[in-house]
């Protein structure tokens, strides 16, 4: 009987069945494609945010605290790949005598970098001329002093007087804004621009140069390799929680400048816009396709009532009639769902080179499963529910 019923549907209701299948396929394809694309986009946002940060954390050692103890605490924190101490010293000015003329600049900053700093944080510095190691001048400072590699400049430090150093190279600081941030200060209290005058020194040279100087601080620059969730909001929560945990564990001896958290905060705002786009594009489209399916199925209500009456006259019980209606709904839902998944996969393959739209295997399979279940539910609402109402 079931086979005969399915064959009769295919012969006498092919137009209406195809219309219902098309509506379900559109709803399934929209949900599967947009859901997979949204998830892949959010994961890409997280990856881009992580790659955009040169130094994940800048942990500033507070006055009176031991820098070595703070560094040990940072190294023991979960997810820490590298933790290197960097000295910061405020200068009152730089001088240089080049070509018979003397140039003098205003206040600036001297940095003390360990030997392996550039290998651990390669995006923080970019060599423009001369050597990439030794005493390095920032590009703007070299321009202000008319200095080049091989020239000697003077660095004035409060409490230590004027110290002479020979320039080995000129570098660019692509992320100077975050490098010279005021750690722990709110956004509106950050400096409007990084300092123009910066000299970078090897750690040993920095220690001897700043001996006796005042206004010298130490930061621990941290690179993290902790696995983050694909969702920017979840990744932001994870990174921020780890930073707060470190501050609490340090008992006031360290303050964390969370550059990675700031980048992820911006990314999660973009992800929120993507979710809103999904709601405004995917959900109305899926609802419209489902409504089309329901309208097509409802158009045959009178015929369905006559068929159910004939089936009762032939001796079929209400439970058997319901089973036949369930068979019709299952056929429409399964065929429409599979067609929709195929359409979504084809769209992903043509537009992004992958049926998953770039999402992970687990996430992609989840969205496709949710979309298929949605298609079956729409078929049940469009075909089975009216049949049950007619049966009553």
C-alpha cells in the first residue's frame, strides 16, 4: 500500500510536490549556506585579530616589585610561549652633531631589548638601514637628528646626565601606538600619538646607560600560544579572563596591557554585525521559503479531504491515513532537504572553493544537520499537520 501511495503521489501530484520540495530546498540552502559562512567568517576574524598583534601582553612591573619575580609568574601562566623583559626609560632629549651642525630634540624614550627580542616578536621592529642589532634609532628620530648608521648621538637621561651612543641602524616601529601605551589606562587617557624620539638599546647597554637614572620601568612582553575559540567573543572572554587572573595572582605587582584582548574586542564587534546580517538576510529568506511551502501544500486541502473520505470508505483506519500523510511529509522533507544541502554545497564550492564555506568540519556538519532538520520540520508543518486537521 505504501509503495502504491508513493507512486500515485508521483503520478498525480508531481507539480505540487515539486513546488513544496523547491520551497524546502531554498529554506535549507539559505540556513546551511549562511550559517556555515557566518561561522567561517567569525573564525577568520579571530585569526586576523591574533595575527595583527605583535605583542600579546605588555605586563608592566609596578614600582617596588621584583621584575624577575613578575617574569617567573608570567612564564608560569598557562598559554605563555615567551616572556621577555623590556626596559623603558624616559629621556629629556637627544642631540647629534652631523656635518658641522648640532641637532637637538625634545623628550623621548629609550628601550632596552634582550638579544632574542626580534626573534620572538618579529613584527614589532622593521629594519630600514644599517644593522638590525645594536643601538637602533626610530625612523622619525633619525630624521629629527639628521643621523644615520655610524653617527654618534647623545641621550639625556634625568638623574644620569648625557650619555653618548653610536648608532648601528635605523628601524621602523609599525605598532608604536600599542608599544608606548599607558598600561592600565582607559582608552580616552591613552597618548594621542607615540613619542617621536626613540632609541633602542641592547639590554646590557641599556642597564649601564640608565644606571642612576630616574623614571625607569620594566615591562614583560608576552607572546601567547593558548588555543582560542573560533568565536571572537568567546576568544575575547578567554584572553581577558587569563589577563585578570594573572593580575590577581600578582597581588598588585603587575598590570597587564592586553593588546590581544583589544584586538579581539574589535573583532567581536564585527562578528556581532555579521550575526545581525544573518538575522536580516537568512531568517526572513528561510521564513519566506517555508511560507511558500505551506501555501502550496494548503492549496490542495480540499482534494486531501476528498481523498481521506475515499480512503475511509475503502476501510482504512485514521491511523493508517495519518501514516500515509506522514509518508508524504517525509518524502517532501527528505528530498527537499537533500536538494537544499546540495544547493548550499554547490554555492560554497563555486564561491569559496569548499562546500564548508571555510568553516571547520564539525561546525559545517552541524549547520548542515540543523538546516536538514529545519527542512523536515517545515515539511511536517506544511503536509502532515493539515492532514491531521482534515482527519479530525
